[in-house]
């Protein structure tokens, strides 16, 4: 009987830990990111086996930002080698900055 009680106690602790972690992770994901502006040159980040650009980045004075395919990011595929001003939400993962483009325009050189 004591063994059964300790098993139940352990399950309660694990359940509490799981709920706590889920709440913490959910809170982190839902933290609003502010919209930032970046000016730089659109560069090819990934090309397919035919040499067609499938993903881009923005190279700026602040570093390089991979462009998310969400938002208006795909629209930048046609602006490789052009200077742009973009605004979007930036997140960092695996040591890289990724920007989800909300607005963009071609910038004057």
C-alpha cells in the first residue's frame, strides 16, 4: 500500500511539473514581439538545384536577418540584390536572427 501511495505522489508531482512547464512555454510563445525596422540588401540565402532562389536574407549594418516565409517574406524573393527598408517581428534562434516581414519598400541607394 505504501508503494502505491508513493507512486500516486510521484504522478501528482510529474503532472504539476508538466502543467507548470506548459504554462511557462506558452507564456514565452505568446510574449508579443515589437515591430522593428531594418534597412539592408536582400541576398539569396537558399537556392534549389536549378539555381532558383527559394529563401532570402537581409544583410544590414546590424547583421544578417533570415527572412521568414510567413508574412510578406516571399515577396522579397524578387528583390535579390536590392536595398530595402523592412519592418517586422524579429526572433532569435540557434544564434540566427529571423524576421517576419510585415511591411517593406525598396530603399534609395
